[in-house]
């Protein structure tokens, strides 16, 4: 006898799983394999406000997404941007949704600080 939920095996005389409280079955159903989802990178940003805004928009549209390195930018800002990835089959839809979005992407222009030093503006 087997539990169909937790897949625990029981000896004869048991009819209900002790852990799951499910009725036991004679044979286990085949294990379902998790679905593999292929993601496409859409954009990157250093601004946590952009991440929050994009998340709210994509959640409202029921789009599957993932921000890679989202929390890393809090530890080492400007070292690694948060990269938006979405399911490959939804990539074009997301690009269309975000196309006119005015994002406040922050970056560092090292040339500006070099020009200021050369001009004596330290």
C-alpha cells in the first residue's frame, strides 16, 4: 500500500497515510516530471524602483518572470544589474508592454569624474 501524496510505502493493514491523512492505494501513479521553462532576457536595471514597477505590471498581466540578481544589487550596488527574464513564448508581449515605460535606470559615467578632475573640479 502506498500514499499517493507523499509516496510513503505501508505494510498491509494500513489504509490511511499517517502523515497526509490520504487513503492508500495499491500502486503509485507515475511521478509527474516538472515542466521545463525556457526564459529569455528582456532587460537589466540597477534601480530597485524599476524592479518593483515592472513586477507589478507583469503580475497584473499574469506573466511568468524572474529577476536574476535582484537581491545582489543590494549587497554590491552597480556591480550586477537585476536582469528581467520571462518565458520565451511571452517575450514579445513583455517587450510590447514595457516599450513605452519610462524607467529611471541608474549608471555610473566614469568619464565625467575624469573630466572633473582634469578641469580641477574635485
